[in-house]
C-alpha cells in the first residue's frame, strides 16, 4: 500500500489484489487479468484482509474498486474452485467468507464505488452490486452463467439482484442467462453511470474526490438508512430517519457545515 495514511495490517501481503491509499480514498484493484480477474483461494484470503482494513481504518473515507487488464472487471470464481471435492457444509463456510466481504462493502458507512468494464459476470457482477455506485465502461457486458454448470448465482446474484432491478429482470439474467450491455444495464438500474472506457478511472476518481469532501457522518448515516429502509415499512423508515437526523443535528460537523455555508467557504469536516 502507498500513501501517507496508516495501514492497520501492514504485515499482510496481498496476492490477488493491489491496494493503495490515494488521500482518504482506499483503492482496490483486482489483479488476476490473465484469468479475467476470477476469484481463487488467494483472492478469498485477500478479501478477508480487506474486510478488516475497510472497517477498522478510520482514515478511509471512500472505497473505489478497479480491475487490472482490459478484458474483464471480473468473471466470477475460477472454474477450478467448483472442482474441489466439497462437502455441502464446507462449501457454505468457504463461500461465506466471500459473502462477508461483499456484506462489508454494503454495510460500511463510507461510500463504495465499483468501476467495471469488459466482462462483468457472475461473482464479478455480485461484487459490483455490493457497491453503492456502479460506473460502467461502454463496452461492459453483464450476466450470470452459473446455470450452465447447474448452479445459481450464490453471492447476491439472486437476493441483491432481485431487490435492485426487480424479479422480472433478475430472472432474465439468471434463468435465461442473457447478457446485457451497459446501456440496458443503465436503463434497468443495474448501474448508475456509463462512460467511455478511457474515461472510466477518471470518472470513478472524480466521484470519489467529490464524496470525500462531504460530511462523513451524514454520508454514513444516509447509506445505512437507505439500505435498511428499503426493506421496512414507511413508518419505521421515517423513525429511522429521525433517529439519524437527531444524532447528526448535535454533531460538530453539522455546526461546521452551517458556519461554512454562512461564511461562504468550504467546510472542514472532522467526522465528529
């Protein structure tokens, strides 16, 4: 890892991903381009280490996920992963470690950006779906092929996908196994932005730099409320909003934000 910010697990050597701090932005790059950035045991271990870094490093204000190469953001799990002589219980345990990383990305109270391109399929797409922002290059193709080997998308490709784009389109991708392009993905809400491929990294970093200038407590609270309120009744959702707002109204950052607005200057947020 590079940069001036502290690293909480400096002894760990990442094997299948690269990591770097760019100011307060924690950048993760999937780094198996020769294998279409598919997941293997080394990447699984890296994901476990990343969980601790993301949740415990107070200097991280935003997470951005990239991928090496120019062919694929991620094509899911390496096929050899499924060729082990698994027992059902052992497989559930091993796969849960990957799910845990995706769940951390979804729940951590900082924004997470995924910059996808080329093939974004199976576990690669499930990883992107755990992010808050999905920016796609215009050459991206999205889909799930697990049905071809008598499996289902098992890391959010059924549960997160149906919540995100509705059961109809989820069945089109999962049951019919249809790949869709970036324009269609934008239309159905699978991604939030589409840009030219040569602008992808710049677009993601520009968004990250914008987000880290905002009040971190407010971003974290809004993310948590939106995630929770999506599956609860409106009345409970309003209660949750009021609870979040009542905590923010007494914060130092709220006072700084009001003061900066009146003084017509950029606010200096401290996360307090």
